[in-house]
C-alpha cells in the first residue's frame, strides 16, 4: 500500500484547520479537487478517515492514527531531502552576512541553523565585522545583509530596521563582587579583575573607542577570542566582564548589573546591501537574480525570528551577605531598572508583515 505525500500533506492541513476548504487553500487546490483526493485517500486506506459535518471535519480514530504517522513520515522525508540536497553544489554564489561579535555569539548561529535547514541548496558566508566596515561593504553592494549597531550607522545609506536591544551589562559569579549591586560605572568595573576579549575583537575595540581619555585602565586577568569563553571564565570566578546582555543565558548562576554609561545602551539593526547596478544592456531581472533576492529575504526573516526568539534577561543580583547592598553609584542613589470556519465541508460543497531604525 502506497500513500501519496501530497495527499498526506492535504490530510494534515485539513485536520489542523478543521476544514477541507481551508486544507485546500493551504495546498492551493480547488475544493472539488481536494474533496476528490480525500475520498481517494479513504478508498486507498479502506476506512473512513474524516467525520464530515456542517461545521467542518474532524478525524476518526483511524484518521487520528494516520495524522500521527503522516507527520512522522513527512518530517523524515524533509530530513532526507535536506540531507541529500546538502551534497548538491549551489548554482549561485553564497550569501554574505557581516555582523559584530555580539551578534555572532548567539543571534547569527541561531538564524543560520534554521535557515540552512530550510534551504539546503543555499550556502552562507558569515564573518565578524565592525559596523563602519559593514556599512561600507553594504553600500558598495558587496554584502547581502549586515547586523550593525545603531550609533555607528549613517541613516539613508542602506535600508535599516530594528532587531532588538544589545545593551552592555556587567556580569560576575553569583554571590561574588556584584552581590548587592544593581549598577556600576565603567570606572567602578575597572577596579576589579576582569575577563575580556582579545584586543582585535570588534566588541573590545567598540568599548575602547567610547572610553574617556582618562578612564581607569582595567586589569585583564586574561583575554580570549569569544564571548562563550568569557562567560565560562566569569562563571569560574576569574573576574568580572562587560558583555552584551543577550550573551547571558537566563539559567546561568551569574549576577548581572547595569553598566551605567550612556554608550552602554545599544540597539542591533538589520541592514540590507545595495544591489549591484544592472548591466547596461540588462532588461528585466533574470531568474537567477530574482532567486538570490528571494533567498536574501528568507535569510533576513530567519534573522528577525532569531532576534525576537531570544529572551530579554533582566538584571539580577544576590543579596550582599554582609548587608552592604547600598553601594550603587549614581547621583540619584537609585538602583538600575530591568530593563472557526462555519462552512459546510461535506464532500463536494464549499460553504463559502520591520520598523524603521530609531533616530539619534
């Protein structure tokens, strides 16, 4: 006994929507065609799969069994297609994505994981880059997408949209030097042993570019190449660290304090590159150029979803065991803030989208 995969998809859509009409719409079929396929599926199975009524349809016990196995079959089929397609060399050049170190830590990997699973015939080259360099490459048309920081962009150069907060915070092992504190200035942070990124990292260079000339020089116990290593060393009690808030998982035993500096508040923006100018003799867009634009749109959508899926960690700190929790800096003495279908679905009858970047 063989089942047609499209029939199984139609059946699942119909059960999910509770309507043959809606199932047909999702499969882009006419209602008579969808109804005929459902009857053929039941003849093939030798048993009724749907209970039809004036208010829609629902699966019979046999239909519920088919739903369970059909989902598994279709999921495995998608995995098979993706695995085999991974060996096919793409006919187009890889998409290019530039982002700073903060975005490369969690946001970009999450977006790429889902995008590459859904698009096995498309490759992506993702590289770390500071915002000024990324903006130049985007304006030149040499890059498809970029994730940049709001205070380093020039509005109007390329299309921009807000992705989410990327503010910097101070982290320390729970119960350590940050116990009882809710906010620190950068000079106060520099009084403690620190864990930092290597000097050539985009985040380290960004922070140093915003420091005052006479800022307290920090003492780095060690510097490492990635934010994951920084967080691991902080967890081990090596020192404090200044990191993007979204770097910190909500389940980690860390104290998190506000970094009380104007430059610590940052926003990630999604920027799209300017397409290279068409050839002088070019007419309408080619199928290849249209395909690339579609995949760029798809990658941008996965980046948006990854950004919105990330939780917004709140500031948290343990109580100072010595009761000296009132040492937060600031002129005002306040602590930092945390941040149905009513149609007849019996056989043969049819009863019936980024915001703009913020101005600075």
